[in-house]
């Protein structure tokens, strides 16, 4: 059997296995430690709100990375928006960030989603990425603690 080319060795994973992602995280942390950088990439976090039957009503997840807390996703059921659920989740995330000595919280949202929600909660836009579907933008925001 002939040797595979480098490109042929690439294996897609949708979604990737947790252990594969953790392997990458561990290797990034090791390389950082070798350079004297402490903190590294931490395990992911999540906060979830469910009703009595277990149905998801709202949630937020992300990771702490080198002293910054990254929010990957925040979602609230449409029937519960503008009732404080999203702000409660952000407050929990901010508590975690402070507990873990993070200096900032950062995230990205799309122009058709939640920019106003985040700015109302003290986040500042620092970049707009153009070229997404339907001429939308990805908006990067942060909040220094």
C-alpha cells in the first residue's frame, strides 16, 4: 500500500470527539507552559436554565483561555427574551470570570442577533467582520473586568 499524502491523512470530524479536543487543549497548554505562560486553556463551562420537565429555556457556554473568558454561545428561548434570563446568565459568567481572575470577557455575535443586548450589558464592540450570509457581519465584543 502506498504512503498517504499529508492531505489524505486529514480526517474530518463533525462534531469532533471530546477526547480529541482535549488532546489539542492539553498540547496547547504544554507548549504555553514551555514558554513560561501560565493559565492556559481551561475546561469549558456552561450554565443552563431548564423548566420542571427538563426542557432547555436558556443557556450559555464557553471557555477560560489565558486569563480571558470566552463566551461561545448564549441563547434564550424567544418566549423568554427581554425578561432578564440572558442578563442573569451574563452575571453568572462574570462571577465565574472574576473568581478565576480573568481580566476580560469576550465573544462574537452576528449583526442580526444580539449586539444591542451585549452593549446594554456593558460590552464594547471592537471589530466587525464583513462578508457573511445575507451581507451580515460578525461582531466581536469584550468587557474588561
